[in-house]
C-alpha cells in the first residue's frame, strides 16, 4: 500500500484583501475537519471556512498551520 499523500498548504492572494491560506488533501472525516478548523481559528485568531473539503484560513498563517499539522503526525508539503 503506497504511503498517503502529504497535506498541501498554500497561500493564495486574490484581487483584494490579505489573501487566504488553504489546507488541501486532508484525509479526515468532515467532522474532524470542522474540529481542526475550529482549533486553528482559536489558536491563530483568524477567520476561516471549509469549501469543498478544503480548509481556508484568512491571512498568511502557513508557518503556524504547518507546525500544528506536523505536531499531529501528518506529512506536510508547501506549495508556492
């Protein structure tokens, strides 16, 4: 069985605003994603949502998100 693909963390900047940090390829139950999002929002003091299974957090918080995910034992890959 091949190892699971790493979680992808990416920062996207739109036309306006501070941009969005996205967390993709989380192999979790939707309820667990909701709990993880709530944990990130509280720890980082930012807003966020889940769209099509992808966590979106306001602003550039890649470093803190990466540290949290590696602390949970997940492999992380930064894109861009």
